């Protein structure tokens, strides 16, 4: 047993729900919950459900507004997803929320068979993606995108910020087919430009540059944009392609970028295997494109508990790590 | 006495006459044997065993429009146990939802009558086969129908072995919690699963007490006793506030003595010369 005391004060987290908004200049509260209410006001088919995580997935806002259209399913994720499929079969559009880990690990067969093979029009919205919780391996969804990408016919989305979360919520409500969307909940940073337009299946070139290109998804795009600004200060022109829909993958946009800027850094709040980096590598092989690729993401391990800044630093997910990765590839 | 309960122009006419249901069931068993004979093997034990129950559901309870299988106000019949497809296809053909002639394609490459029923086939509400799904989806259907003000009911056929799946009990909690009294779970107890009898594989009894403890209005009847089945469904209709579990005890291979007497009949292989005997035994059965 170690008796060495910490030499300096540490960040702490005692909560499952840590906020990633520290330091953000602009934020929105519960963008998913409010966007779902707006969508449901226009579309009576929309219903909400959760597995004992209403308050923690922002769907409580919908439940308060539409109590008759909200179904509490208890701590039972297979029942949650199965019942969502059943609701969809009666013509409704269920939004079912839980955490990434519980949706994808506990209810995988129900998503694969009930939702995807059954082509049920269900929307699974799952919180605590990657290292957005300090609660450790039980709650950090680090391989969910890999699992969901491997299911035929499922749409998989990892939004960047509050703006995109709200837009994607409206878009998937109108989309006919099963969707898995990662959820940023609580106080969520606004980092994309006001004119940003989300479209299912479309990647967006947020910044152009010919020296190196970041391809990022989810909240990592906030950090790739910051890294690109840092690099610009030292004369390096970095492009940023934001791929919020992992599946269907925007092969055209990605292949065009790979052909033009073959020095690539991928960034994802997820395992470096099975998610965005793998999709980019697959595409490069398919298209016969020679690229240099550095993959920034969570390595092959379960992560520690800790504060979010500590975890981002510990596992190499900060903007500074991204800028360094770009510099390395340019050497 | 033949008692026609409801017969609007396009909905299937229902009857509560045991003799009429028995005749339907016998016709369905003949379909089952014909399908099995073409393939030479299969879940013929389940198909024969469940025919009386399916005949009762399809011809005394289920509100359907054979020419419009996706009629939004229809009652839903959800087959969890996809491998019982052979029995379901027989019912769907007898009800006029799929053509009788098509039964000869059962299990053939390219046929929509797959060994495990896919929802792309008319009258199949859900792709079953991955066990433990049916009741969860049935709960969702029942919630959705009620929210939309429809008085349609949801019938889910699951098996004794399926009571080993945890998700079945998650759904049982949900059905009772949400007071889905238009949801009827029919649990087929044929005392066989892939590795043998449930009592040997993983004990599930006492089923009546378990479902009752989960908050369900529960009954247990013989799955071959038409008056008892009719009475059970009538009691379900008359009991508000709770979902309904009807545990039915059935005999695998019912109607074909040679199959009834097989010790292991979860998946039956039949020699070519045995079919004539099977057909004769079915013809001679009650």
C-alpha cells in the first residue's frame, strides 16, 4: 500500500454528472429536452420514455410538458428498447433515453433485432458519452459508437454542442428509421457558429487548410477547432471536418478531404478502434488513398474516475494533444 | 350452437363454438404436417401442439381484416417464439391472410415463409426468434394503442423456456405497472426446450404464482380444452385493471400419436416413410 501523499491539490469528482461547460463562453441548458418539446408540439406522434434516468437525460422537460405522452419504464433497458419498438409499430415516434453504456451494453440485442432488423422508428438518445462523466468504467460510454456502427440500418450520431444537439433532435424526429444519438445533457457549451446546419449523413468542413486536416466527431470538434486556431498562430493551416453522423458515413466529403489533404488527425470521444478513426481508415483503403493518419481518442482500456479536465489530460483528448498530433504528422 | 360474435364486412368472422374451433384446428394441423413433410424436419411438434390455442385466438378473439393485415385498429398477435412460425403460418392461411398454396414454400430458399417468422410476411407483427423480445414489444404496442385511443388488444404468445429470459420479467413488471388490461400473454408450457425439460434446464415453476406475483391476472388451463380456453379468454375480457397471463399446458406433437410419444421433440426429424403414418394418425385423431 502506497503511503505517498499527493503533492498538489487534485481535481475531484463525486458526481456522475460532471459538466463539460467549464470555461465555455456560451452555454445552453438542456438543449435536447427543449428541442424535443418543440418537436413534439408540432408532431403528436412523438412520445418519450426512459429507464429511471429522466432527470439525468433532460427528458424530464418533455415529461413535465407532456405527461400522458411519457412512459417511465424503470431500471430495465431491454424493456425500454423493446417497448420503444412496440410503440413505433403503432405509428408513434418514441424517444428513449438512458446512458450510452446501458443502452448499448445491456440492450444490444433489442437495438439490433427489435429496432434495426425490425426497422422500427425509434430514437435512442444516450447520455454520458466517452469521458463526459468522471464516474469510471461503469458509466463511461467508450465503445458505444463501435457497437452501434456495426448494426445494419442504424443511424448513429454524435453531436458537437448545444446547437447541434437541438438541430439533430429535430432532424431525427422527422427521419423515418432507427437512430442512436449520443446526448450532451445539462449545461452544454455552444461552440459551433450560429449559421451551422446539421443534416443527417452530412459532414461539414468547418475550417479549411492545406497542411493538415482534423476529422472529428462529437464534442471533440470543439477541441479540433481550438487546436486549428493554435496551429494557425504558428503558421500551420489546418482543416476541420466535422462528422457528426458516424453512420451513414459521408464517404464523399471524407474522401474528397483525404485526397486533398493526406495528413489526417482523427479525434473522437471514444475508443480509437471501431469509431471514427476506423471509418476513415476503412474508407482510405476502399478508395486506395494513401494517407498518414494519427488517431486521437481513448486507448484500449477502461478509464479511471476523476474530474473531466484530469481525464481529458490523462487520456490525451485535449486541444493541446490534438495540436501536438498535428505537429508530429507534419514532421 | 354456432355463435357468430362480430362480422363487419371485412373483419374476420369470429365464433365461440368449440366444435367450429376444433375443425379449424384440425385443418391447421394438416397444414402443419404438409409444411413439415416438404422440409422433412422442423418444429412440427410445436406447430401441432399450439394449434388449438392458435385456433382459439385467431377464430374466437382476434379482430383482424384478412385483406388488410396492417389495418391500424386490428388486434395484434405477437409471436415471440419465432420457431413456432409453422403453426402461425397455418393459422394465417386458415384465416385467409396468406394463401394456402403458399404454405408449400415453407422453409424454401427465397420464400417469405421462413422457418422463423419474419415481420415482412403479412400477418407477422414482429420478427421473433431472439427470445425474450415479444413481451417487451407487446407492452409498447399496448401503450401506443391506448395512447391513441384505440380499443385494440395485444396477444403475445411466449413459451415456458422464454420465462428464463430476464427481459420477459422486465416486461411483466411494465405491463402491470402501466395497467395494460388489453394485453394478454399466452405462455405455452409444452415442457420442452432445446436442452430438455425446463425443470432440468432451469426451473421456472410455479408459473401461475410467479405471474400473479408480478401483478397479472393469471389463469392456467389445458391448451387442448376448447371450452376452458374460451372461458379463460372470456375471463380476461371481463377483468379490468391488470394485464392477463394465460398459462396453457400443451402436448408437443398433439394429434399425431407418433410425435406425441417421442421423448425429444423440440426439433423433429421424420423419415420419409413415417409421413404416411403421421397423416393417418392425424386423420384419425379427435
